[in-house]
């Protein structure tokens, strides 16, 4: 069972437009609350790189 936690930076109290995170032994999982079946699995190193790119104002390609 995966336990999801809503980001404290998510807006609104109705649960919409939220980023959620969960952790397994080897990965960090990210998803949007409005599309919970689309999950982005990342290694801790991959998550750190993603966050650095976003903080630097870089775009993320799909």
C-alpha cells in the first residue's frame, strides 16, 4: 500500500491542484491529485535534479 502525502505548498483546501508524494524503499513517487493514475517515479538523485532545475526556472519536458 502506498501512502500519499499532500505537499504543504499545494493551494486550496478542496484537494484540487495538489502535488502528492510517496516514498518506497528505492523511489520517490510524485503525482497530481487531479490525475492520480499518472505517477512519476524518481530516484532520490533524480528528484534532487528535478527540484534544482525547477528552482533555477528551467523547463521540464514531458
